[in-house]
C-alpha cells in the first residue's frame, strides 16, 4: 500500500539533500509550470524542501494558452516567484528557417520541438539566476515514453520519476494542494488531445500494470509492453563506444 505521507517526507528530505550536496546555499529550483499535477507537486515539494524564496516558476505558453490561469494560481498559492516567457515566436522562427532550408516539417518535429525549446528556456533561466532545473516527469509517462528526449525528459534532479500518476496525485493531496492542481486533465498542449486519448488507455490501467503486473485487456498489455520497449532509449544512458567494445 502506497504511503503518501511517508513518501512526501522522503522526497522533501531528498530534495533538500540534493541541493545541500550539489549547489550553493542560495541556489534555486527552476521549474517549468504548466498548471498540471506534476509541475504543481514538484513546485510544492521544492518549496517545502528549500523554502519558497528558492523556487522559481517559469511559464512558457506557445501563443495563447487557454488554461494558463491555473499556472498563475499555482504560483500565487505557493507564493513563489515566477516569470512568463512565450515561446511562440522562437518556435515559429525555427520552423520558418527549416522550411527555408528546403526540409519538410513533420509531426515528430512539430510535436517535440516546443518541448525542447522549453527546456532550453529553463536552462537559460537557470543559468541567469544560478539554479537547478527540476525534471517533472512521472513513472507512468516515462514507462511508455510519453515525454520528449532532451525536452521535458531532461533536468538536473527528478523528484517524481519513480512515482506513478496515481501516486503523484496522492502526494499532492498530502501536500494540501487544491484539487484543481492535481486532478486537472493532462493535455499535451500541442494537438488538443488529452494524454490518455493520445495513449489509448487510462493512467489507472497503466499504473495498475506497472505496480501489480495486472492488465485484464491483453491488447492493451501488448501495447504498453511495446511502448515501454521502444522508448527505453529515453531512460537509459546514451550508449558510448569503448575501446574494449569489440573484445
């Protein structure tokens, strides 16, 4: 049985120790704030571990974002400093240059480029303020590759990557976060579909399979296994040739 209270305490201790061992006393946690459960819980945990004055939120809409008010509310609820940096023009400028070069944009480039530009933005801000970038991915998303390599899958430290969606929500409730931050329907912000619509199964089904090895639908089980297998490259260290590789 998952113990949200115990896990909450353990993560707060872990984050505090990470910063104590890897950063100067004034170093800030820099977090991309989407208003969803993962960034909300990560920000709340960092505020508990470091103090709210050492947490910096970065809002990165791509043009108009219909639910950005939730991001504002999260920052105000936690009383953390935040900045808004709109990536629309940067993304479009890149697309324009690609088209000018003669290359043809496809869905892979269109879906993944904004996530990578957001991570570039976070590291630029981190460099400006002297910070460490928080990875906000969870185990469920990582398991099936629902993240962008060198985009939202990047970061300096990761409080939630060993927690399923169900467990992240439980930790959020334990932290006392309002339901609108932890129960907000996850949407990728690119194609207009929810995460679960894109995946073809619910996080409840995925989480049960991850933790208990149970998936009643054999077709979904095979799909989850396939997604996990083909996306392991996002989780594993980059393969590197060694001089003894051919021995």
